C-alpha cells in the first residue's frame, strides 16, 4: 500500500521494560521535587511547617497526591511527545487506531486508566486495559 507505513506493536518484554523504567523515573522525579521543595522550606526557616508536612505525608492526602502525579506524569509526556522517558529508551511510541499520535483526550483517558487496580499487569492476559479502553497502542518508532 502506498503511503501507509508498517507498524510493529511493542513486545510484552518491551512493555514490561517501559513499566519498570517509567516507575523508576517517576519515583526519581517526585523524590527530587519533594527534596527541593522541603530543602527550600528549611532554608527559608520553615522548620515547623516541614515537620507538619512530613507528619502528614503518609495519609490519604499523600496517596491522592501520588495518584494525581502518576496520572500527570504519563499525560504530560504522552501529550507533549507521544512517549514517556521509557519509550524514548525503548524507541516506542503511543499511537491511536490509525497509527497517528492520539489526541489529548485519548491520552488523558489512557492515563486515567492506569490507576485501575492491576492495569500494570493486564498485558499478561491480552492487550493492556489502558490501551484497550483508550483505543491506543504502543508501537516501535521505526
């Protein structure tokens, strides 16, 4: 077919590597930001406020903040670049059903689906849920 390129879906091993690498990058980024914010507060002589934040850091609010940041991590990278840091490493990208870069609404839906319990392991029983529900795929960036 003229004008149509061949699209290769990423393997399960590549998808698993993306999951692991993005998890590491996400944790490094959030830890670095938290460190800088807390260090700035200490340097601004806000010790009592830092202690208060650290005391509350293991509550429900911290869990909700973590989920929002996790969703945001994927949404920002995939809307901006069509790929996350792990996908840059594995030379893969997110595409829609036509093989094009998905729209921001599709990416937001895809990112929201990542918080479905066990979504990260749904690739073991077929297509990832966040791919299936958002009609997207991860393919090699040839």
